[in-house]
């Protein structure tokens, strides 16, 4: 698996077989919820249009089996969308089903309960040993990874979160290895997972299931204006 941060994800994807294109951005003006959902869709449509060199009015996607979005125009692609707070992400590929997730780090009302719902017992034990100032980073990093993996399969599998186990990310590349998956997710060898460049207040991840090697091209513009 290869990854390129700051690559030309905006260029038309000539020779794109086996590539996953990912865009991450902060929505303008710190768009508040619930307006952020609509703003994220407008931004995603513009990012996809720029990728293909067309107008936003030409970009269309549908929601298919298990709620997964699928780009149908200007070309057909596997697709995934995510937004959290004022951060949004979109991923496109021809390689196979893809999932992207961003999580703005926030104060947890019931961290112990959420840890049990999201992390494996081994991950939870490691999380409890972290210094207090690193716990939000550790929790939301794991959560984004697991949500990205689940989105590859589709919606409706929240109970799978504590059954998904991943390795620490490689320091230089952000590559993550999937260690364990629930039934129905296919062979571990078919999974490629990458932590997205971390913003100061959010964590993100992209995952793709494909029979061959996958390369990630990521364009992130997440600074605050």
C-alpha cells in the first residue's frame, strides 16, 4: 500500500486503477450543526467536480445497499462521505468499496461507557494506561478507523466497533494494519487502511477493500481561517 499526502487529488484520475482519492477540508465559517450536513455535501460536490474538471451541477450520487453512497455522474465510482463539526471528507475510487470517517475530538460525557462500546478489551486496557492528555487522541483515532472500516460494508453495524482491531499507524506513512474483523468483512489481506493527516482538533481515517494493492492520494486543507 502506498500513500501520498498533499498529492494532486484534484487532477482527473487518469491511470487511477488501484488509487483512492481523498479530500479533507474545514468547512467555511466554522459551519455549525445541523447546517454542516448540507454544507459538507455542497463542498463534496465541488471537490468531486474539480477532480473531474466539470461543474458541480454534473455531479450526482445515489445511496445503494446498506446506505452506501455511489457516484453515478460524471463517472461511476465507489464513494464515501463524512463530516463532523466543521470538518468534512470525501473519498472516490474504482478499486473497491471505500469508507472515510472524520471525528472532531470533543469532551465525552461518559468516556468509560463509550470506550467499552468502541474499543476491544486490549485497546481499552492500553487506552486506560495513556496519560490523561493523550486519551482523547487515542480514543478518536480508534473510533475514526473503525467507522471507516464499517462504512466499507455499509450502515447498520454499530455492534461491530469493538470487534474490529487495528495496529498502531506506521510513523512515516500513516498505514494501519487490520488485525481482526467480524464475520462478513472478508479476508484481512484485502483491506488497506490509512490514518488521514491529523488536524489539531480532529482525527480521520480511510479504508478500502480491494483484491489488489491500493494507493491513497490525500489532499487535506484543514487549517482554521
